[in-house]
C-alpha cells in the first residue's frame, strides 16, 4: 500500500516554525476550526505538519458570542 500524504499535528507554533525552517517550507494559514482557533500548516514533500494554537481564538468571544452561538440573543 502506497503512502500519498501524511499529516501530523504539532503542539505549538514554535515546533511548526522550527520544522518549516529546517525543511524550507512555508507556513500557511488554512482557516479556522469551528471553535474559532486558527489552523496553520507547512508541507514538505508528502508530509504536512499542522498546528492549531488554542490560546488565541479568532472572532467574537465572551458572553455575547456565547449567546449568538446558542441562539439566546434573539430571546
């Protein structure tokens, strides 16, 4: 069975940046998770490393965001 691509998650951006620099790979922002965390990746050959830093969600946060997500703002 052939391997077409391999995707691994790293724990933090420092690990992703170090790997990308060592492999001359560019770090790309791929969007965000449903929870609002930004997704970054770097690819070299058939290996892609992914990092989802959990400390800085994108978009709204706080009580109003929770109300919007749960639909309670309309009540």
